[in-house]
C-alpha cells in the first residue's frame, strides 16, 4: 500500500513539471507526451502489475536516468549551440523532448516488456511520435532527434545496469589495499 503512495506522489510531480513546461513553450502536446512512457510504468506498478525490477531499484534507476539524460542533453545543448530550424534559439542539438520520451520508453520496456510486447511497442511508438512531431514543428533537425533518442536509450540502459549492479551484487568488497592505492596514484602521476 505504501508503494502506491510513493508512485502517486511521483506522478503528481510529473504532472506539475509538465504543466510548468506548458506555460513556458507553445509545444503543449510535446511537453506532456514526453513524460507519458515514464508515467505509464509508474501507473502500471501502482495498479498492481508486477515488474521484473523491484521498486527501490526501479526508482534509483529512474533517478540515475534523469540525471544522466538531462545532464548529457544540457551539456550538449550549451556547448554545441546549434540553431533550431525556426531560428528561435541555439539549443537545437540534441532534442531534450526526444531524449526524455525515449528514456521513458526504454524504462517501460525494461520493467514491463516481458509482460507484453505491446507495452514496449506503445512506449517506443509514442517516443517516436514525439521525435517526429518535434521535426514537423520545426523545432529540431533529424539529427537532433536521432541524438536525443540515442541519449535517452543509452542513458537509461546505463542507469538500469548500474542500479542492477548496486542492488544485486552481494559480494561487493569495500576494502582497498595500500598497494592498490599506491598503484593508482602512480598511474595518475605519470
């Protein structure tokens, strides 16, 4: 029961973020749809559908994904300075909407893809729709959305891999010997 309360709070936060984004841009449909795959995985869990990934591991994965995908997208947007096709600003590359949509679709696939192939197809179809819509609205070039899709997918895969290793590695040894530290220090000093 407590698990559902956490999920409902997360869904409310996603709704607030989406509504705030709608106030800033005119891309209202894209601003909402980019979060639907992530919200769907949370709604499926809240409705009682069992995931292959435990709740704590899934939440840590989602947090790592958000940091990885948002951080990578932000760094690239502010270092490459590519003009948008409509020339409204220089934050075209990569597509953040597409990155978020594909990260949610990948998370949905990882958590519920084994239940039904249609869950994965639905998530990736919606993410593809967001990418195509961004191009149709002249907000991104094709390579912007391709990079966004890659960042979203690979960032999520990496985050779920790290989270899985953290939660399922029972034989982790936290001790480090003096020789290992000495070797590392010498390698960096060369």
